[in-house]
């Protein structure tokens, strides 16, 4: 099922304009909700107003890839499964499209109102960088801004370089110079955030006051965009209109998407709609299991991780906790490099929701995902989301992690109070889905100073 198909009459208070794009469809609700977070940046840095541009044909064109789909996947052990597909933009194949379009829309409105050029900056594990670059490219293509008015600078760890995609921002030499891609070599993935803060500080004292650098990391940048998940689910899924207990499952780093979904539910209630509160299943991997740890124990202390023993077959095993992999090739493995956040500040809020509304967390291993890979492919055949036949061709494991986590949680009795599960398809793609960014178009750095020298060279020219 998708937004283009027949559905119940749309609630008049929700729909701004009939459109397959969720951001266009619920534009008024998004703009209203965004206005609630009209506050200065917490660290004193530049942040534009939460106002969005007027919704005209150019803005509609810009927002057009923000589509979604809902699909029934059948049942597992008697529990109905649905898929909420949020990765339909072929240029990103992740849900980061939604927030990136809203971020860029705010930058466009600032440029329209003030005439000041904006440089978007984002440290990223890869997917956010791809989505922000795609959103900037779309704003240029739609004629909302000129290339010298809106630029994007990204910093990603070397471990996720293979996720970076070629696009018009890299293929055009002038746009490539204006929108540099930086990769931080010889450092752990989480280091990109620290180097990003250093770059922001250096830019602030560089003397280029006429150019606004926006370090777009605030949670509300994502919460605002992700309310449309709940609005769409309410209008087309209708499960939220019942008193059934639906668990929303998501492979998470900081759980921005699920917090946005909850905010959408809260907005529906404020508008007088009768909706059911969701329960949540957080799915993580061993390298960054912090949100699951906090949900289960109220802290990030790794001492609560079960101990593993190495079997004769070389596989590490444990049976002390159903929330952790029973079998793994390494108790310290990194399954998916896009999940690299330690001790996320969103954990207390997410844990509070799970405590109040139900749900839990589960950690999965690569071995578990591989063991269930064929099963995942068969389930997803009932949707529009393809998985490559050969799992070695998969370069984004978020969705497979989520499906594996759901199947494991059901079989281990962790969702006994659930009436159904909605799996949020936040990202999946393989090597054959995109053209990787050539290394010649990547700026390899090891410091914020190197980044500043490159950016200022383009700013001054």
C-alpha cells in the first residue's frame, strides 16, 4: 500500500495539499510543529529560523522525493507484521531524506529573507551526508537558490567512505569546489563529531562573518520532519486509530525517527484525533548498544552486557539474556558503521517512553542477520523493498538489522503484549544501487584546520 492508493477520506485538519510527498501533504502541520522550536542554538552558533518557504510549485518539486509506503508482510508466530517504507528516494535510499529536506528548506527561507549565504555543515556516518547533499542539489535544481548562496560541507569517517555517492554536486567541477566532501582518516568513527566541533569553532573566528555556517545537529531538526511518519500511518495505516498495541521497531543510533513518530502521535492527539500510543522496539548492534543498555538498565554501563564463551566452532555464545545475540562471530563486532553514537542524549527520553508505553530493546549480530537473510528477503518480497540475492552486495544493513531484531524478539518472548509490529524501513541499499564517489573527488583530512583551509579557499574565490 502506498500514499497513491485508495485510502479513507483524509482528515481535513491534516492534509495541506494532495501529494505523494509526505512533506508536501502535511506541510501545514510540519510548519506549525516546527514553530514550537523557534529557539536560539544552544551553543551560540548560527541556526536559521524554523520558518519554511511558502509552498509553491518549486518547493513542491523540491520536496517530491519524501514519499513512503505501508505494506503487510504477513505474520510471524501469529503476530502481524507491517513495513513502513521510508527509504524510497533512489538518490539516498534512507529516511534521512525527510530531515535533510526540512533542514535545507529552512536554509532556503533564511536566504530568501536575508540574502545571507549559508554553508550547511554536517559530521555524519555517511547517510546524512548523502541526504544533505541530495537535498542541496534538489534546491539548486528547483531554482530555489543559486550555487553561491547555499553550500554543503560534510565530514565522514574513513570506515563509511564506500557509502558516499556521486551526484551533480561532485560531477560538476564548480559545484564540487563549492561543496567539498571530507573524510577523516585514521580515527574512530565517533571522532568526526569532535573534529566537527573544532571546525565550527575555527570558522567562527575566521573573519567570514557574511557567510553563515550552520552545524545542523539539533534533535528538533529531525523530530520536526519525522512527525509525518505518524500522520501518514494515521491516515493510511489506520492501526493508530484502534486500541491495539502496535510495536514500532527501528534500527537506531539515537532513535530520532521514533521520537519524531511519538511527536506526531502527540500532535494528532492535540488536534482531537483518537490515536493509540505506540510501543517501541529498539534494535542495535554490539559496537553501539547504548540505547538498549539504557532501556534495560537505566544506564550505559557495559557491565550489564552478558558474558560470551567461545565455542569449538569459533562462534561466541550466551544464553543469559534474550536481549543480546545468542550467537556472534565477535562480542565486539561492528555490524553497520552508520550506527556509531555512544551514550546518546536521547536515551532518557526514549527509555521513559518505553517504560510508560511498552516495548524493549534487542541487540543483533551479523551472524544472526546472515542466518536470517533469506527469511528477510522472503518477507520483504511482499513490499517494494528489494534485497540483493548475495548479502555480500549489501552496503547498508539497517533494515535487515530491524527485521532480524523483530523476528528474534518475537521468538524469544519479548513482545508478548503486542498485537502487531510495524517495522520502520529506515535504510537499505547495495553496491549495485548507486555510483560511489570517486576517491579523486574526496578530500582526505586528519584535522579541522585542513578542512578550514579548503573551505575558506572556496569561500574567498
